[in-house]
């Protein structure tokens, strides 16, 4: 049987590699380890840079339905949230609220520095906008720190960083918001 038809999936970035690879070609994580080792956590000092190739593979793997926005954790192959509202908050729910919010608590949001009301995403015409809501640990868009309360254009494929949590955004077209 030809081993070239098989692929190895990286346990960290979840992208596929050649069957004979020993190190992930995307994030450089070892793909083979001693069976007596029990690797359960990636070292935090390992550098991981989102390349255009990784971003393209993530966005190609899942196309969100029309008039919706999908959010992926940087190392997740499936969306963690699919939103159809014209406006919603990224943060953590600690008490009941009627506000539409993407609750990042279950993804270790507190430990990653995500505020309760960290950032706002809202539809504006044919695009989305991202606004930091005076968060304690800051919001970044494609590596650039955002000024609080100022809105920035959020393109599909962009990387949002909330504290230390990184999310990839994917959408085809936003819902229309009446202004």
C-alpha cells in the first residue's frame, strides 16, 4: 500500500501533513514522539505564526452560510461560533443577559484574558466592523492593537486577538443592518 495517500494531522494546528513528516510543516510541532512520553500541552513559548497558507486552508475547510459570520479558534478546524445577528459581543457570560454574546468562557476565556464585554462586531453595509469595548487586555486585528471604542473594518480571513486568545473570522456577506 502506498503510504503517500495517507496524511498526518498535527495535534496543535490541526492541519494535514505528508504521511512521512516528523514535524508539522505549518507550526513546526513534532508529529512523532516517544510512546512513553505523554504530551498533553503545547509549550507556550513555541512560536506559532498564522501564515496565508494556514488561513486559506482554514477558510476553505468551512464556508459559512450566507448572511452569517463564523469564528474559529486559531488551532480549531471547526467554527466555535456561527452568528447571524447584525451586532453581537465577544466576551464571557458570568450572569444572565439578553445581549447577544459569543461566550468564550468554555474556551478558557478567563485564563486567556478575555473580558466579559471584550469587543463588539457589527454589520455595516456590506462589511463587518470590530470595536474594542475598553477591554482589560486589549484587542488586536491582524496583529495591530485597536484603540478602544474606535471601529475597524473586519474582513473575512482576519485574525482577532482578545487578550491572548486568537480567532479567525470567516464570512461571505454580512446581514444588512438598518442604520
